[in-house]
């Protein structure tokens, strides 16, 4: 465990809370945070800032960690253990290793929206309000703002309303690729949908008879990777970065949940493709269907 020595938490923005941690503790935090969405968008330095400020909290089964209605003080990342979330006494969710909770009251300065109770013994890493606001909230807002502006300029999303765009912005994960990197491989199962934020991708397809066909490239604002998710089939083509490319990726579950309103557009473009035996370079909606 951790021998904790906290530097004075302070109002001063330049001061940071640093709690000493062994390499072993750092490794456990790393494992707990790598898959967590809130951490995924933090740059190295900001993440270090959060990790420095974390302190370990052991809990026993049945312990109440957060009580609905209380004021928010800490944000928690689960190293191990199961935690039950109750809203108005009703169990709504169970979360485990690598999950997190307690962000809402801190982000929105509202009372705790739920009660969180340990179902098993467990270990948490806690981050104080100030550090949370300075690091994670900041980065969530910055990312949201940046994506909202970008998404509003993407024509195939023009039917989404404000709150749908915001939810989408929060769920997108930025990924960067260098020239020649493979983003999608034909034949593999599909887990993500992509929107191109920057750069160009080339698409190629190997037919059943082994002939490679080059398909039109896609640029900023185009999407790809929807078909494997809609049809639950392997990837039908390979997508490679041309020059440096930045994409916004959406996981399968979020794709289904958040892009329902756009599904008709995907289907219509897919049908168009089948009719033409080639992909429309640019459809009437000024976006490109990718067939992957
Ligand atoms: P908090 O700071 O409000 C309670 O403290 C935490 O429970 C909350 O942040 C979230 O991190 C977590 N509704 C409210 N809080 C939830 C919910 C939730 N799920 C997790 N928390 N749900 C809506 C239920 C009507 C469940 C969504 C699946």
C-alpha cells in the first residue's frame, strides 16, 4: 500500500497535490485507468497531475462510499471491487475494475446524483475536487467544445439536435495515425465507427477471386466503418492512412446508442453503393459512405 504524505492542497492554481506512491502503486493505477474513458483523453502531463494527487482508499463490503444528496468531494477510480449504484433507492448499475464514479457532482456542482455502495471489499483511488476540476473536467469540456464545433460542420450529422451532438462529442475518442498505418483490416471483426477529422484515407478491397480493387479515398467529414457494425459482419475492405490522419472513433455500443437517428442515412448510402457497384464519391448529402 501507499505511504501517503500530502502536500497542502491549495486554492492556488499553480500548486499541485502530490501524494507519494511506490512504483507498484503507480502500476496499479495505470492498469485501473488505461481503459477509463475519462482518462483516455488526458494528455500525459495532465494524467500525471491526476495520478500524483490520487490517494488510495480501501473499502469493505456494504460500505457506502457516496450518499445521494451529499455535496461532492471526491472522484473515484476502481482498482478492484464491485460497486452498486442506487438512484432513489433503486439499483441502476453495477461497476467494477477500471470503472469510475463521482464525477457528476464535481463537474456540474450539483448534489450527488446517486448512492454508491461497495458490494465487495475493494480498493479505490480518490481524486479531490480541485484537482478533478483543474484536470479532468477541464479536459472533458475542452474536448466537448472542440468536437461540438467539428460535428456541427459534418453534413451527415445535420439531423442531430444539440444534446445529441453533445453526447456524441463526449463519446468520441481521438486517434492519430501516421502515413501508411492500417486503420481497418479487411476480414477482421469491427468494433469502431470512424469520422475523419484530419487527412485522407485510402481504401482497398480484395475480391473473392483475389483481385485487389482500389476504392475512392475519403477526406475530412467522411465516415467509415459503419457497415460491419450495422450488419454484424467482418470488415469488407482495408483502410490505410495517407499522410497523417486524425479520426474520431466511436465504440460499437455508443454507435448504436447515439447514431440511431442517422441510421437511415447510412442504409441509404449503402444501398446506393450496391446499385452503382461503386461507391458514390459524393452523395447528395455531401458525405461519403464507406462500405466497411
Ligand atoms: P455523482 O457525483 O453524482 C454518484 O455521485 C455517482 O454515481 C455519479 O456521480 C455517477 O458517477 C455515478 N445516475 C446518476 N449517477 C450515476 C448513474 C446514474 N450511474 C452511475 N452514476 N444512472 C442514471 C439512472 C437514472 C445510471 C446510468 C446507467
